[in-house]
C-alpha cells in the first residue's frame, strides 16, 4: 500500500506539472486510431549520417507536441563518467533485478535498471567509440545510440521533455531534440538525422552474472546521491502487484492509441529504413527462429536462451533452425551468439518497448504475434 500511495502521488505531481508547464496550443493529440497490420511470418562503426524520409513538416509536428516532463534540462542527470566493478564485487543486486547487457567487442557491460531509472542515460567510450546507453522508464525502452558521423564525439543529455510519454534526449553539440524511441533528430542541426544503434538486451541479474562472470557492472559510485534501492515507479520484483511497469496507462498524452494489445505489453520494435514491425517476444521464445519481411529484406528473430532475450538480424542467405547448442544452417554449420561461432549476420535496430509507446510513434506498424 505504501508503494501504491507513493505511485499515486507521483502521478498526481507529474500531472500538475504537465498542466502548469505545457502550452495548450501545442498539445492537440490525434485520437484517430490507424489499424495496425497483423501479419503471420513466412515459415559497428559509426556510419555516414543517414537522413530519414520523415517529412520536415511532420518533424515540426512532433516538436510541437513535446511536453514538459517536470524536471529541467539534465534535471535527471546522465552519468558522463561511469565507474564499474566486476561481477564478483556486486552486492547491491538481487537475482530477479533487471539489468541491461551490452556486449562490446572485448568486454561485456551490465547496467542495472535500478540505477538507470534515476539517470536515464550513460555516456561512455567503449572500444574507442562513444556510446550512449539510454533508458526511458515510462516506456520500458533501452537503446544504445552512437554519435553521428558529423559529431563523432557527441554525447546525449535529458531535455526534461517528453513526447508520447517517452524521453526526449538532446545532443550536447548542437542542442537538437531527439525522441528516444524515434531515434531521429527533430530540431536544429540534427533535424532529420537518424542515429545509429547497437544491440542491448534486458535480462535478470541471475542470468547476467552467471553468463558474464568477468563483466563490467555499473557501480553505485555515480557521483550523485540517489536511493538506488527504491524505484519511483514501483519495481520489477515478482511480488510487486502495484508497479507502473505492469499496470495502468501512459502518464502523458499520446499521438496515437491502440487497443490491439494491452498498453504495457512488451514488444520487440524492429526498424529498417522507414519500415517497422512489432514482434511478440513470446512467439520468438516459442518458435526459436522467426523469419519475417521488413521493407525489401528478410529478417530473422532468434531467441537467446542464455539471456532469455530476442535478437533480430538481416537474414542474409542463412536458413537457420534451432539446435541443441544454438542454431544450425542448411549446410550443418553451427552458430551461437558468443564465442568463435557467432552468427555472421548484421543486426537490425531493435529493442524492447511497451506497446502503447511503439504504436504512438508508429501506428502503421506491422505486428507479428
């Protein structure tokens, strides 16, 4: 009951802030509901800056619908000088705690959700490249973004704004706004520029520490005083039956809404160019190998048994089937996600996200469930 009371107060407080700070002229929300297309499947280096085909007028419309989330710019402070400890040194996580796993070329990095909920962005240099681990607790989306080719040393901050109840980042060199789920600049120098991504996966601390005993784990030494034992939105604890993460609706207005799936249902959002697909991770867990079309390419979603996570790739010419030790192609070659036999496939942009938020940005998305 105490958590529920705190949660209710949080919603009330954010609502008051919204009404006090938002401009009524910019908050007209489209309540029409385009129908998502339900389909059944058929049985790292920074790139040159890529421009989206999203029209400039629509980017302006998105910018017009940005709302204040309450905190000022960087009022939710990103971690710009992260410190890490080894897996064996961690005494501040329980087995069921959610963590985000980033597997670099040489080392695995683990970011506890209980820390990122207070900071939302970690900027770091890994494998001689800037990366930004971004997390929006309101939409359950964790995405690893790279700087742009034009600004290779760029880092990202929290603007204090929201769009579709989702974190709006800003880049530190041009001050452009970038909605986290969209991944495209909507203002200033980065307007229309698509940010490149690298895969990052949700799992539990129990699985992560078993699989990566030598990983670098984000430490509690963040440079800020925060109560990392308490999540202002609830928790992912198995017995938490009042958490925002499982119940209720979006806290802030949405550009598009759908009742096709429950609001907090987790889907794997997949992007390729201007095409999007929402994949039910439970189907991937059941089928192990799931081929589907996105745009003019064939993609494949695979289930990572160790992390209990979905991975999505351009399918290429491989015809994969699940095997005892991983995946096997039609020539009998075996592949895994780690080690000497990693899949020779290019990952697409994909990430876990709450259905309401994915649909709010992409109402024409295909859905595979």
